[in-house]
C-alpha cells in the first residue's frame, strides 16, 4: 500500500489524472466536508460493497485523519485489488493545508 500527501493529491487532481477517490467515512462526516468526485464506501460497509471498487485504476482511499483509510486500503489489497493509496492526514490535513475554508470537525 502506498501513501500520498494532500499536496501530491491536489497536484494529481489539478493535472486531471484519472483517479478513483474512495471516502470511507460515515455519511454524517461527508455532510461536514468532502472532496468532489468521491465514491462513499463507509468502512463499516466495505466488505459487503467491495465489488463497487473499480479495478486497474489508481485509487486514493480517504478518511478523517488517515487511520481508517489505511486499514481499508490494506484490506482491499488483501482482496486482490492493486494500486491502493492512503491519503496521509486525511480530510483534516486537506482542510488544514489545501483548503482552509473547508469545515472541520
């Protein structure tokens, strides 16, 4: 499993790279803040929804601080999915470094 910083992710998004963004936070968390274009697969539901994860595409897994997303990214790799990358620092780091106007919790 790889890890990416929020600045590296912003560069990829700005460059228009083809990425799959999977946010593993719960719905109430997404109501506070989220990135455009995410696919929400809460950690509590991922085992039953793994078929929704596209294969053969660079995938960035996102959560609040990076802990849950790291666990999910490792689990997805154990299920045979490649190119899983954890967003270091999660949405909290995104709001702190990239978009300070974003709501935080």
